[in-house]
């Protein structure tokens, strides 16, 4: 168990020693921040448990509670928010909300079977003690703990996708009601192994639903992604660099910078913004700067202009970093000392202070040149379906490898670059998420005009590959998705990759490879269930994996 000066967090792939961060997070969060995040999650569990009981009693979804739950879960995702005061502000808001919901439940006579788990109201003086009681290790049974945390981490990824969709006007009471139910199950001290396993698998079902919801939100707002060649060099104007996943934010920024002489560049997971017709129409959206999130320290230093974080993937800067005073956060992201841009009553952001700062900055320093190609979401792939099917039937394409997911700093992730380079030339890589930065700038060629790396977009666009796989199943008359010539070799880092994995399991995909390491939050007992039922496994050597899964 934890002691007076430590923490316990094992939610990301880089967790210390592959077991858990106990002194300070590898991500950079302090033990204090970790405790406040644990406390916030405790409040979320309470709010959701009460709301679940109210909804079961016939009450409508409380939108204030839904918004709080989604934001709080997103806030605690890896690399999203390091700002203690911002987190404690959310705790205060959650406590006040929980008291309102308790009063409503009591007024209606609604039974709360786990009242002792959610009743705490708490004052600031109680935070320290309560946060220690509410951490991951509150569950002593490792298998029960594993299933509960697997659900919670999946819900964090679900919350991230739901927030983006909701900002574009797409919401679902059904998804919110499930999230309440799942958190209520996790809160239940008497939940059985079977109940918790069923909840994990059901989380995968709603993972598919939330990715479909976000896909609908993005395409209805901005059009279907198109094959697009994206500049990776720089222009001569001052620039603003926007990172993260929220397309609504880049739309606001592009509208407000149009005609100002400021160029806008994407970074990391914002790269796919270039693929959407209604975003790429802005001529001052000039390119993508840099690579995946973990290289931001050196890349932000050379960019020269302001940076906007719309979601997670913050790497804490060094005390001497030259960009410390030109970074802004918004939505659930936060970092102490960085300016936070709130959403206005109309749902938009005011970027005037970012634009004013940009006008005083030099143009970005060029760190690379050329271009990369993306935009192969499911609608675009369907447009190429005849060509792809013919290439498969003729033998020009032997197999597809889905290499979606996350990138990261560990040297073991070089496996994915080496795997891509070692693949036979009749194999096509289907990618989404920032994992693509391990191979999207390699010259891997094409097959009959079809690029060997097809980038669908952000990590949520793994949904595209599920849709494509189901379509190929139909076209080829396969009885099962696992009969198709598709191998899933997924890199994971944080909780959005967890919900993608659970979604694939729900769709019946088996024999998925995940790496570079297996999750620390999956106990040996739970891992055995996943291996026995789904064939889940870790990566091996590049040579052995290609021999076994590609050439066999």
C-alpha cells in the first residue's frame, strides 16, 4: 500500500518498472497531483452512482452531471492536466453536484444500495485523508482491481471521444447512461468477477458507439476526409501551433486568424485536420510541424510562436524552456502557469490573446521539408474499394496490417519502425493515431498506386478500420472477421488506446498484438481470460512476428 509521500498509478504504458509509478509519474505528474486526480475520480464515481440510480428510477439524464463526469474523466487521462488548483476546482464542483443529486434521490425516495460508497461530501481539510483512501489500491483483490481499472481506463478514453463529439452537437443519452452504470458497478464493493468482466466487454460495445458518434460529428461538421498531401515544411509568416484532438478548436482558431497574416500549423494528433474539406479550405493552414507528442520539447523550442493544447499529451517543460510563456491550454487540459482559454457561452473560444502574441513572434524554424499523405478514412477507402479488392484478388496485396495506436519515447517502440520497414512489399499498413509517426515519413512505396501506408486519422479513427474490415468481410463473403487477411499489431500508451482495444474485442477481432509491453493494470488472472478468449498477446521480435503472422 502507499505511504505518506507517494502515489500509485499504472494507467499508461510507460509506468515505472512496468508495475506502477509510486514516487512521481513518468509522465511528469507529482504525487500530489496524482492524489487529487484519485480524489476527483472518487467524486465522479459518487456522482455517477447516484445518477445511475436516478436514471433507473425513471429520471432524465442530468446534463450537468453528464458534462461533469465526461470532463473529470478526461482530466485524469494521461498527460492531460497537471494543474492542482484546476483539478481541485473540479473536485469542489463535483462535491456540490453530488450533494444536489443526493438531495434529489432522497426527495424521490430512490434507493442507493451503495450509499456508504458515495455519501462523502468532504471539505478541503479532508482532501488529503480522503484522496489516499480513494486511490487504485483501495481494491485489495488484484483480479477485481484489474477489471475495475480496465473499465475505468476504457471510460476515460470514451469520455475523451464523447467530449469532442458533444462539442460538435452530437450527444447520446444511451452512452452517458452506460457510463453511469459502469461506474456504479465499479463502485459496488460486492461486484463479482463475472459482473466486472461483463462490464469490461460492454465498455467495448459502447466504445464502438462513441467512436461512431465522433465519426458522425466530425464528418457532418467538416466533410468526409479526403486524400491529402500535407506540407511538413514552414512558411515565412509568424505561426500558431495547435496540438491535440479537438477539431472544433482548430476551426475556431482558423476562423479567427484568417486575414491576420498568421499561419496555423498542426502538431501531433491534430495532423488529420488537414484531411477535412471544410478545414483545409483555409489557405493559412499551411502544414504540420514536427512529430508525435513526446518530441515536443525540442520542437516547441524551434517553432518560435505560441502553442495551443486542446487535449492531452502535454510533456512538462524544463524550467529553462524558451516556450514556457507561450503555451495555452483549453478544455480538460491544464498546466500550472499556462494560460487557460475557457469555452464561451456560445461554445466557441476566444483566441485573441494567442493571435496578439503570435504577431510578436518570429516565423517557425524549419526542422524538415517535404510532405506526407493521409486522409484514408472509411469513406475514402470505400471509394477505392474496387481497386483494393482487385489488388487482393490478384495477389498484389497479400495482407493488411493495422498498426494504429500511440507513439511514445521508449526505445522498444523502435520495433514499430523496424516492423514497417521489414514488411514484404505486398503488405499494406492501415494506421491511425500518433503511432503513425514511427513510419509515416519512411519511403515505403505503393502497390499499383495504392500507398503502402494508409492513414485514416486520429486514434478514434481506428473506427474506420473496423468499418473497412466489416465491409471486406461482406465483399469476400467471409463468415468471420478473423478470416480476412488482416493482422492487428497495436501500439498503446494511454486510455484512448484502451477503449480502442476493448472496441475491437467487442467486434470479435482476435489474436491482437499489443505492445511494446502488456498493460500493468491487467493482472495475470485477467490476462489469462483475455488470452484464452481473444488470443491477445504481446509483441515478439520483428523477424519472428513477420514470419508467424505475415508469411505463414
